[in-house]
C-alpha cells in the first residue's frame, strides 16, 4: 500500500513538474506568398533542448506542410522560418506540439497567406543584353496614377536599387531604366501601398563594359496612346515611331484583341496571348524607326474602340489610311456589279412579248 501511495505521489510530482513548462510562439497574422514565414518563441525549457515547429495547411482538415527542429538558446528563446515560395494562398497554422509538456495555449498561430502575384504584369524582356542599363516596365492592377516601390538585388546579393517609388500613369503603367555594372540575375521586388506584390527575375547576359561608373538612377519613359474603332472587318491601324531599346505595346482590355505589327525590316508579327481579361501586349527591340500596327478583335462578333499604349517611343498615332505594309492583308469588301438602268425595262418588255405570243 505504501508503494502505491509513493507511486501516486511521484506521478503527481512529475505531472506538476511537467505542467510548469511553457512555450509561447509568435508569427505574423498575414503574409504574402514568397516571403519567409518567421516564427519566434520563448520558453522556460532548459537551453539546448529541441522543439518541433510544424507548419500546417488548413482546409477541411490540417495537412502537415513542413517541420523544423529548433533548439532552445541560452536566453530561453528560439527562432526558425518556413519558405512560402511554392505554397498556395490560404489559411495555415504553425504549432509546437505539446508532447505532454503541458505547454500554454500560445503554442499555435493562424496565418493567412496572400498571393498578389496576378496583380502585376511585367511587359519588359526577362532576358536582356548587357549595355549598362536594365529596362523594367509593366502595369499594376488598381495602381492608376499612383506609384510602385521597386527594389533590386544584384548578382552579388546586394541591393543595387531602391527601395524607391516609380510613378504609374492613368492606365497603371510604369517603366524605369536602371543603371547596372555587371551581367547576371537580378531579383526585382515590387511593393505598393497595400504591401508586397511579388518578385521577378531579370537575366542580363553579356560582358561588362570597361569603366562603367556605378550610378543608380531611374528614368521613366512617357507612354503615348491613341485610339480608334476596330472590328474584324475594319481593323484599327496605327503608326508608331520607336526609340532605341525595348518597346512595349499595350491594348485596352475587355475584348480579346489581336496585335499585328510590321517591324522596320518589313517582317510581319502577330500576337494574341492574353484573352479578354488582360490587355494584349507586344514587345520588341526598337531601333528608332517607324513600325506599323494593326489591331482587331479575335471574334467576328466584337466591335469596339481600342486603345493602344506605346512605351519607349517618340509617338503613336492613328493612321488615316491603311498603311502600305498591310495593304496586301487588308480585308476585302465585295462590291456588286452595277447594272444598266435600262435592264428592268428590257426584262419587262420581254415578258410582255412572251405573253402576246402565247395568246396567238
């Protein structure tokens, strides 16, 4: 009987000892996909003891996504992070399993992963030749007449630009010309007033020029626009005078537009990749010469006014006539062969003669 009592007392002592341990963790309430999810915590567990920190995706049930093992430091704190680059937006939670230690209720945090990647469209080339500058252009959904913050990390993992704001125009378009000193992969991060949007990689190929001075500047190009009514049978034609460097053409949205352009070498190009929800875009290298553009809806039933926006150009205007470059491909409108005004009377006379002959 005494042994049983001692056993019960020992068990109570151990349970009370275990319940004294506490683990408190902290994590952000919301986070953009792509940013590291940092989890910190404090505990009264002894230094050197390991703790499991688990990330779950919460749908109808919780599914384990990743697990990290961290060790308690001498100051009774611990820290770890989870990579969210390949995760989908939604509800997640981080938790330190109790493991019978009697941990507090602060060992769990719910996080909302937000994905805004589809709110930005980069129209500049993702692969550019090294010439001392990197051209960045695109558009942001809902960012008309405001601005977007750009930060660029170079091949040496150092910040080469920003964070700095670049203005957007009334169509949400922006562009910047960034001075760089070496080729390689550049990570370009975008943030607006709502927070982090996303990151894009621009690869610069070639060899660096000798004596390039590392000056970090941004130059925005004016965006020219022109508009005209367009249908499948009656396309809109534009004349665009380009500058040297990457040229970007954007249409308005809500209709599946098709862009055709004849470059300065007389080569015809056709672009139709975006569908109805997004503006159609064409990009090419300008050489300071004239490019002729034709825009028309993909569907025969569509007929509307189309806006053409042009970046890194001297001008963009509506062509009053069909440019000679498109003359061979212009829609053919059939015409009826004119009839002589005497033809109805000749027919009537023939009918009368036939009736008289039939009575004889």
